[in-house]
C-alpha cells in the first residue's frame, strides 16, 4: 500500500518516467509473445524460434537498464534523515523501489497481452483484415502459462536489478578500509599533512575553532574532540587526494602539535556512488576490439545464419560481436567521460572550464555507461542502415519495433542519468548561487560539458560504426 501511495503522489515528471517504463515493458512483452506465436505456427523450426527468443534479450536488457535508471532517480524512495525512525530504513526503501518498478513493468506486460490478444482476434474479432495472423498463430490456441511466463520476465528482471543495485550497504566498513593506512600513520608518525586550498572553507574549519580552542586533557573523548577529529580526518583526506568519507570534516591542527586523523562514518549516511575508475579503459578497448574481430570473422563464414525478429537473416556471430562491442563501449564510457573532464581542465583553465571539467569527472560514473551504450546502439543502427536494401521486404514490423525499443530505451536511460546527475549536484549549484555565481555561467558550464562529450563520443561512434560495417559490406 505504501508503494501505491508513493506512486500516486509522485510529481508529473516522475509519473512520465514510470509511464515510459511501462511503455518499454509493453513493447518487450509484445516481442516475447510474438516469439511464442512464431514457435506455435512453426513447430518444426525449434532452432529458429530459440534464436528469435535470443534476439529478444537485447530489448529486454535495454528495458531493464531503463527501469533501473528511473528507480535511481525516484525522489520518493531516496534515503533521507529521520525516515528510519518511522520504519522507512534503507532496506524498506529498497523494497518499495523494487515494488514500484515491478508495478510499472507489470502494467506494461498486461498491455502487451491485451494488444496481442486483440491482434489475434481473441477479444473483438480479427483486426486489420487478418494481416497479423501470420506471425501470431491466430488459428491455434494460445498456451496461457507459457504466455504469462514470458510476460513475467521483464517485471522479475527489472525488480531484481533494482533490489540488487539499491540494496543497503555498510558504509562504515568501506570508510574504515579506505582509511586504514591513514589511521595506522596516526599511531606511527607525527608528520604534518598538507592542506589544499579550499579545504578550509569546504569542511567548515571556521565553525570548529571554538571547539579546538577549548583546552582538553589527554583522555578527553567528549563531543568537541570527536568533532574536531572528524574535521581533521576530512582535511587529511583532501590533502592526500583521497575521497573523504561521508560526515567527515576537518579543523586546522593546534599550533605546535601534530594533526590527528580518525575515520568514522555515521550509520544513517546513504552510500555514496562509486567514483569512476580510469583503469577500465583498457578493458573496454579490449572488449571493443574483440567484438569488431568477431564481426569481421562472421562476415567470412558462410554458414550458421540466424533470423532477426522480422525475418532477415545474417551470420550468427554478429549477435556475439554486437554484444561485445556494446559491453566494451559501456565499460569504457566512464573512463572516457573522466578523461574528457581532465582534458577540459588542461592548459591553464579558467573558472568556466574548471567547473565543467570537475563536473564531468564527478558525473562520469553516472552518465558514462549509458553514454557508451547509446554509442553502441547508434553504431549498430548505422550498420543496419548501410546493410538495408530497399528492395528487400524482409524487414518486418517486429524488427522495426525492436530497433525503436532499443534506441528509445538507450536515449531515455541517458537522459534519466543526466537527471540523476543534476539532482546529485543540486547542493553544489545552490551553494554557487549563494556565493554570487551568475546562472548564465552555470548554463555555459553545462553547455560546455555537453559539447565536450559530443566532440569525443560522436567521432568514436562513427569510427566504430564504420569498422563494424566494413567487413559486412565487403
């Protein structure tokens, strides 16, 4: 009931995203039911029906990825202080988010079933003069258990992905593991830690002067000393170039004494998103090269063909090559976005380039993978456009539906990830506006980020598309 109340009381933008998830689920469910209709009308071609079902995993994965992105941006299930006191802890919010996702995708699956039955003529007669009867097995009874099993794939996969991604994590263990070396140095050395410019104001050093100035004994463990230790830990981590744990701040060390660092993270702090790892670029490049090599090998193998959902055939290894290419671009996407942010800050940057570059580095983990997947989809669309023959009528409506579904989900996932990144930097934007930064500068920084990403990913997409289409056209 709580999930239904949160779903009903959401804002129009959130409802629109949930409606898009339901639409994508309906399209995926219709493709799965069409595969069942093909299997019923062609009982002797079991391998062909299995290959059609394998092609349906591509729109299924795109739909699940889009549903996960929408669940991450849902403000109704975001952890906030005080919710645990009324029984809405991280685990309960995760369950509500998974239930909301299951409801949205289940509505889409039911719409797909209704449309499938309508086109078969099971509800109000055969529409469109029976044009869809050839691939829907209208003259055969529909096995309802098999249809419901196929329709349950999308809600089950989407809710499971949301539950695994948004599951609560113990941030204290991660913070202690990151700072184990720093805590060890506290007891073994008295070396001074440098403080970077901006750490003084960023971590509230001015507010901590009162507590630091008060005298305390050697065994003082009161709140003032604990708060000062947290602020010292934050300054130490910033000076060392490591990410500070949630809730950690710093204060300058007393004159003549060493700076101490103690790591601690409160239980109520939600887990922070992982920072981008630039070392994923070689793995992404290796997977991309492997995918292109598999596609080149598939173009020279005459046998082992498979059918797309609409009818055209092609080498069976093409699906493997496209999958490896998409995974490679998704893996390399965060590192490429991080690299793009670094390039923006090179060669004596000004305030605008520095703001845009740091923003890209922070948003790389959110928008990098959806951007890489969109590049893979765009390169695949270019390859299909090159191979498309206007005289060939084998490209049926199911192929068009699958292509539109995958492309639309990829684009919608990227836009949703951009919304999530905007929500994450809302506090920084408000702080800049309070400091007097003009709103035009923030818009210019956003436009600069978009232009830098386009300058890097558009040529990469065209290059991958040309390399993928070259062996197939030859």
